């Protein structure tokens, strides 16, 4: 199991996945959410508005719209 998960874009689908993981007992401290518009997160997880400048994550969930993938993916790659 991954010890750190970056969720990039936490709308309906990614938000539902996150809720499921938390309901299954996953530690909220495992997650980092990056979403420019979301106001709150389940389990009190902090939300960042921009990608962290550095860091490494065990897993990255891209929860962005398909039309945004070409823009977002290259920015996320160094964090993988």
C-alpha cells in the first residue's frame, strides 16, 4: 500500500474515490489534494491550490478533465 498519494483535481470522480478510501479506513494523512477550486475535502484533508514545488509520492491520481491532461501531466511527472 502506498504511504503517500497525490490527488490532482478532486471533483466528482476523484472525490468519490477518496471518500471510499477513507471509508475503508485509509489514513487521511496519506493524501495530498491539489485542486484550484474545491473549498473543502473529506476527512479534513488539507487542499493545496497549486502543485508542490518538490516531493515524491507513492501514487498520483490524476482527477482532471481529459482536455486538461496535456497541460497537467508534464507538471506532475517530476513528483512521481
